[in-house]
């Protein structure tokens, strides 16, 4: 406001100075003062802008960082965190799967299983047991394999290297053959 008043006063006085050519120096001084005042005010404006806003290079860097996350149109500015959310969801889902498959330590017993699956395996100090719905269906203990139901696909061999083997072999016609293999020499 002071700038406007000072400059208006100087320009209103120009008509009076036209008659007095000797006062040209005074006019030059007053014009120089108005120019200085304008320059000072423009520096204050620039300083105010710098304090309030960020520089273009900083804005470009921020824009690159958030280019895929910020959407702006005439009616809204939307910050979209979908990528981060999806990444978190995927991590939670994989961690949940890991938790559903478990190795449980119960004293000297190790249990392997998966939540919702009927089958588990338990390893203790004296046996390896396989369970279905909590019932033991097979186990190995004291040099014995005990199986509730067994299916042998190709052949069943009984014996050892020193005494020989009896091989039970199914035939293509449905019969069963028993073959003797002598001891290894």
C-alpha cells in the first residue's frame, strides 16, 4: 500500500515538473526510489513463495516416487495404496499357509501335519506312527513295521541275503506266484 501511494504521488507530480526543467534531478531520484521499492517488494514476494512452496525439481522427484500411487482429476485427488495392500495380503496369505502346515513339538514327540487334513505323522523316542483321523494306521517300532491294510503293487519279498528270499509276484492272469531266490554267495 505504501508503494502504491508513493508511486502515485510521484507520477501526479510529473505535470508540475514539466514546467520546471531544473527539477529533473529530483524526478530521477523519486523514480529511482519507486524502482527500489518495487524491487524490494518483488524480492519479498519471491521469498514468501519459496517459504511456502517447494521447488519444481523437488516436486518432480516426489511425483516420480508417487506416480503410480496418486491419481488426480478435476473432482478429486486419490491416493491409491493397492500395490502395497496386495503385497501385504500376499504375505499374510503365504504366512497363513505356513501356519496351516505345522511341525508341533510336544515334549519328546514331533507331530507333522496340516490343519484340516486327516493325516498326521508322529515321531517319538520309540516309534514313527502314521495316523488318520487320530487313529494309528501304521507304525515302525522295535524292528517291526505294522500296517493295518497294505497294498503291494509289484512284489513282496520275505527273507534275507544269508538265508534266501521268497518272492510273491502277481501274474497278469490274476494268479499269485511264489518264487524262491537262494542266498547271496
